[in-house]
């Protein structure tokens, strides 16, 4: 009887350890349905390191992107940076290159994970200026 009880306890401990380790290995990922955001296309290095953005920074941002520096979309209102996600393993910068230092409206699936926020871009177009009433 004691041997059976010991075996049951050992099996239970192994199962609990396996379940616990699999739960610890998962990081929280939050995916949202299709979302539309508006913001400026920035290069991460100059924005983070030099607070550089806008039309006066276009030439530098293009050079940075050509060297492989990641581009992103800055939502000025939320102060949120969205990294472009290329889940098809293409260049994540490709869809943003023609819009550097411009305001754009992007529709896509937003994914938050590990402190980062990304967007899988489905459509992108220049943002229309909101006219004051």
C-alpha cells in the first residue's frame, strides 16, 4: 500500500512540475482585431537617441532606413510606437519606406507582447489632415 501511495505522489509531482514549467515558459501575448491607427513614420534610432522626427529629418531617416534601422509609426496622441510586423518574413520596413516622416493611417492587427507593440499592416495611406470646424 505504501509503495502505491508513493508512486501516486511521485506521478502527481512530475505532472505538477510539467504543468508549471509549461505555464512559466509562455509569455503574455495580446492580439487585437483589425485596428486603424494614425501617426508619423519615424526611424527608431534617431527618434529614441536624438528626439528627431518630422519633415526636417526626412533625409536622415531615409539614410537610416537604407542602413537597416527599423522604422515605426508614432501615434502622437497616445505617445505609442507601433513596430511594423512582417509575419510573412518579408522586410518589415518595406511598407513604410515611401512614407518616411509623413503622417499615415494604417489598418492592421495590433499585437502586444514583451513590452512591445507591433502592427501587422494590411493597408497604409497618407493621413488626411483634420479640418477645424
